[in-house]
C-alpha cells in the first residue's frame, strides 16, 4: 500500500486518538486503550513499510503520548531514574539527531573561522580572547609553563567555578539568548552562541599553535575539553530542536510543537549535567597536571571520546530503531 493511501485511510483514527489525548474531562479508559492498541499496529506497519518517513515519526510520537496517558496512574517504576538516563535521554537524542548534526557542523565551522582568522593577525586574537588573557598566556609560555593558568586556583574552587560556567554556557546555547539580550533569539540565538564559542576555541588553539605548542595544547586542554566542547554542541542541538519545532511544526499547532520540542530539548540538556560536572572535575583536578605522561592524557581523552560516541551516537541509534514500548 502506498504511504499516501495508508495515511488517508488511517488519519481519521489518529485524529480521534488526538482528540482523546487533548480532552479536558474524563476519558473512557477502554476507548483510550483500544485506540492505543490499534495505533501500535499502525506504527508497526509504518516502521516496516515506510521506515524513516514522516508518518512513522508522527505515529511514534503519538504512541508515546498515548502511552503516557494510558499509564499515567500506574505506580511509578522503581527504576524510573535509570530509565530516564538509559532510554528517555537517548531517545530524545535520536529524535534530535538532525539538529545535533547541524550544531556540530556549525561549531566546527566556527572553530575553523577562528583559527584561520587568527593566522597573521594578532589583533583578531586579542579581540576575541582579550589583551589580559593573551598577555598572561605569552608570559606563561616565556616562563616555560604555557598552561599555568590551570594551576592558579584551588582545585575545589576551580571545579565549582568551571561547573557553574559550563552550565551557564549550556543554558545560553539551549535557550538561544543573545548575550545581554532580554529575550531569546530562537534558532538564530542558539546558532550565535555556538559560533561565538567555536571562534573562541579556534582562536585559543591558534594562540598556542603559533608558538609550536599545538600538540601540547591538545594533550592538556582536551583532557577536559573533549567532554566540555561536546556538551556545548549537544546543548546547542537541543536548542535547535526546540526552536525548529516552531519553524517546522508539521501537523501540530506551533504552540504544541514548541512544547514537544522544549520537552525533548530539556531532556537532552538535563542529560548533559553529569557530563558538564565531570568535565569541570577533570579541568579542576587533572588538567593542572600538565606534565603527566602522554599515555595517561590519551587514556582520559580517548575514554571521554568513547563515552560520548557510545552514549550520544550508538545508544540513541539502538533506542531509536527499537520498537516503541
């Protein structure tokens, strides 16, 4: 059966279920359960014959809403928190995979802009990083300790301060707030936050690359930067998936689409909290040990990268392709 014919035949049933879900008063539980079962059949059919289609995505989302309504009075599972981290966050990441890819490409492009713009232009480096930071870094390089900045504060104070700043940046990336603006800038604001941070990273890397310290920069900064920068990208993707739901609401009213996108994005951002916290711990405790062996640095960096790929790529793919329950 062609997809258009399938949609035309089954759409009245789906609209009826949407009516049950949106009803303000009491709903006949038998009618809701029956509609939920029939929807499950339609979803299985769509995933089999129209995989990756808008119809399958719509039915999967409608099934999730119906599932929550059917079981809203069920006793809370003991493993609810575990399920959140192992199922709900990965499923939200899978649904937002397009926005996350766009966030990654935008961030990498901004890093390239920052690095290229810094070549042969010391004024650009100082414009982005500030005279104070550039002068301090050059003084540290001349003193033979390029990354002494990571050793200046006490470990606990530095860890807490970094954790707070990381959460602040993720909030900016998610909400799309322009720095100093009283209102969100929607997708444009999220993109601008990603571009700002990307250019800063590219400029920062070039500052040390120009002194022949790029390899040293990588093995020291990426101890915490692997998690920290990836989390900024993911937070930006969460913001894009929220605001893009308004631009492309599909079959939903824009307010409903925004609500759905916001819930999805918020799950992703909450899922980043342990990542930001651990990145801050690494920066406050481990990064300051700039003379640690190369193999130890690589264990931390590659271990962080393996976690990111596993949790934000592999697990979401497995959850997203599994039958919805």
